[in-house]
């Protein structure tokens, strides 16, 4: 198995076990961290374990190898085809180049409300009030307001995910996403790790940016948000 196969499961059983909740063959991040969860395999036992982990009416976001097929006990809430992209070669910023760009600030717990507000507006993917604890998150402020950010989410040995790349709609077109990603990538590579990311297949503008930064598509996957259905008697 490649380290990035079944990536949520791999993260929760290797470098990010401290954020994991477990039941049988299922794992999920603590809900206040992010909605992502996984099972060892998408079998009936896997789904039963996931149901036991979630409790009544629980919701989880999964990365699946194939489109979700309806099954008893579950409600499909949302989903989309997803690309997993890995950095291969190309844009390699130096610290001096990054430092010539707008000031980047490290974000933490005190910034969490603004981070939640920005991600709720731009919808880069699941983001919780403790997501910032998964790795370094960087932001750009304009007149004191957080207008762009990016950071690190899932981690497995040798690999770190670039995530939550988002810019307030009133501040797009200024290169903020490129600037932030460049510094996040530089730090990941400085640790001897390889950056990777996930993006909706229909987000053409973002994919073009990622390709310019040296990313290429590794696999196509499927994002699915599921809710445990109410049992009626």
C-alpha cells in the first residue's frame, strides 16, 4: 500500500494518533478537530464500526476510492469527485523570495474564530475549531482582518498535506494563495517531507495553480459526507 492510499486511516494510525477516536475497524478525528473519518476497508464490518463510532445521527466525511453507493443505515449529505495531487518538481521558493511577499503570520487558537469564519465563507473543505492544531497554519491580514490562509492537515510518515487554501472573495487576484502555499511547502520540504493535497475535480482554477506549483494528480477519489440514519421501529 502506498503511504497516501486510504490517507485518513493512515494519518490516524501513524503520525496523528493523538487526534484519533476509534471503534472496531473505524477511526475519526476528534469532531472539534475536523469531520474526517475512515475505516480500514469499505466493507459491511467497516461501516458497522463507523456507525458504532459516530453514535446517534453522527456525521462523518470520508475519502472513498469509488463513488458512494446507497446503503441501509446511512444518509448521503454531500460529495464530489476529488483529486489527490502530489508535489513532484517545479516551483521551489527560497526563504528570501517568500520574505519579499506580504507579511505572513502564524495562526493559532486565538485566531480560530476568524479561521472558521473564512473557511465557512470559502468552503475549502472540513474545518473545525481545533483544525489549526494539526500543523502550522499561516495567514495574511489586511487592515487587521484575516483575508487568506493555508496550512498543514493530514500527516503520514514522509508526507504532509497542504490544506485550507482560501482567500476572502474581496481579496482574490493578489496571489495570496500562491504566497501562502509556497511558504507552507517550503517548510514541509525543509523537514525532508513531500507535500500533497486534495482538491475537488471541478475546481479548475485551483488545480491550475497547484500544477504551476509543481503538483500532479496521483489518484482520483470521491469525497462523501454521510450521516448515520435514524432507526425507526
